[in-house]
């Protein structure tokens, strides 16, 4: 009987295990999980801290019992320490420190990513007991929850203003804390152009978050006055003090296990895989935040996303039992809710597209989410990027109020990108319409038509 070992109990690993068992109920699947919390939604953690999700057990996509009911075996609190590729054996260490080996026919590695310290002094030695936190696992969640419950901090500094940083700013503000957010770049949410990211910053400030962009954090120190964050802002020294520090400055692929086994590293020092999630090591597949991303517009890059991990894991699980599934590529679709605003993006921005060899131009416009005569219409602001040589759609950025279906509209662009449509061809899509929800030309199409109208001017010809 075939035995598949899966390392990792998050999105990629569990997706691989589920797919293998779905396609072949006879296959044996053992999942090695480093902690006691398989298949938990790390993306949902900020909403646990806002109080919108409770209890914490609700964050489980599936319970322990649900997973075992599918026929997979879970080895919890077990760390994979080495892979014997020729011998097809995995060495693991349990919670008591006892080592053992697991034989496998096929191996799927989904070890994910680790929090980055981004060269900030102090993050390597200060931890939850000092009031310095990351938010990357359920263990991190419990540590932060204990701090909030037992110490009742009045203020927090968040280092980083990406997706999780913005969600946690809302969570801390919901608890009545004074929040200071420090961002290295010129605007929050660096995956958006500053013209739209500025709208997000305004939303944060209107809800009491003290935002400091252009701030390069150098270090974090624990003092009698509290936690002190030092750095420079626009070249000038700055200091901020708070009761709690949360560092969300990105992630780095967790590749140590596969690298030691002989896997090749590529973009972002992530493990190189092909479209079938094969690592090049015999009988070893990999998926999730530890591997490169095949991007439909960029080629090979590193873009860790939960949605991508689920897809890659499914492909790896199918191929581990002899399938020929392919990961057909990402277009980098992302969305975030920041208080009462929703920001979304997909595809490439102007500068990314130029580096990739396109001839891009970006046009900003706005369109109402539904017919204005029906009460409650709200504008959505768009930035559409297209190739001036071919007319191909390259990317879209959207910001709208909560309730404007901004998330679903970015999905329309993501679908168009996946299909390789031109900007003009978006107008051919048969999109739904009723006055309370849309318009005969949906806001998506109004935005792409604005790009097409601007094309002569973009090319330097008379409009």
C-alpha cells in the first residue's frame, strides 16, 4: 500500500493530504504537524482579536476529528528534522525530544514561511514575555491574547503596514488601544500605488491610528518606560514608546529542511518546483509559502498567499498518487478590509510590468458601485494597467467602501488576467445588472473603458 508523508499542517499540507485521500481512499497519509493546531486559519487571527470571531477554536477550517475522519493520520507536536532522500525516510522528533523515522513512498513538504526580522535589532532576543510579538501561528496568537488579557496594554506600536499590519491596527483600535503604525515605504500597503494607498491611510487616521510612513525602524528596546522603537524618518532620528510591539514586516520561506536534503533555491530563496510541484528530488513534492510562485505575467517569482498554497497543495497531493495535475499560475490577487474600506489588487502595477518587459500605462478613474438613483451608491476608485502595445490587461487596483463588492470586482479582473483578455475585451463580459447592485456597464467595465479612451493620449496622439 502506498504511504504518503506530508510535512506541515497548514494550507498546503492539509490540502495535499485531503486531495490524496479524496482520489485514493486506500492510500495511507501521515501528516507531521509541528504544533497541536492543524488546519487553522492564520488569516482569521486578526478577527479573533477584534472580537468578531470567537472562540479561538472557530478558526479551525476543520477539527482534529474532521481531519482524522478523512482517513489521514496526524502526528501533532512533531518536528521533521531531516529527509533521507535515497532511503525515502523522514526523521522526526516529538514533544518529548524522542526521535523516530517514518518511511514514505512519496513526500509532500509544506513547511511554509517564517516571520522576518528585517534586520531590526532586538527582534531576535525580545519575545512575548517582554511585550514584543509576531503573529504567525496559533502559539503566537495565544501569547498575544495572554498579554492583552493579563496586562491590559493601553498602547501598541505596529511595525509594518501590510495586510496583516493593517488588520491588526483595526483589531487593537477596536479594543480601545492607542495604535502607532510605522511603515518603511512612502505609503501604507505597498502593493498599491500611492494614489490609492493614501485613501487607506486616511481611513486609518480617521479611526485614530497614528500613521508614520517613511520610517526605517532600527531597533526595539525594553526600558523602564516601556518598549522603545528607534529609527529614522526621512533621515531624521525618531523614537516611539508603547506598552506592546507587534512586528509584521514580512516573511521568509522556511527552506532549511529541503535545502539540507539537496533542493535548489530560487526567487526569494524559496525552493524551486515545477508546475507539478516536483522539487527535482526523487519522490519529493513541495507546496505553499516555502516555494517559488509561477506567475502568469511575471514568470517565476516569490509571492506567498494562502489561496495559492491551497491550490499548490491540491496539485502536490494529486501528483503524489500518480496524477498529472498542474498549478496553472497566480496573478497575485489580494484584498484587505481596513475599518470601513476595502482595498484590492491583482496582476501588475506599472513599475512591475515595465521590469517584466511590457509597455505599461495606468489610468485612474472612479465609478459608482450601483445606479446612483438607487439609494446608497458609493464610488469605487480604480487604477487599471494595460499594455499600450497589445492592449492586454496587466493589472487592476481598487479601493471602495465596505459593501461596494470591491472584493468580487477584483475577482472579475483576476479572471480576465487568467484568460489573457485585453482591456477592451473586459467590456464584452456578460456581467450581472440590477439597479441596487450594479449598472448596465458594471463599474469594472466603466474603469476599463476609461483606460481605452485614454489610450491615444497615452501614446502621444491627439485624443
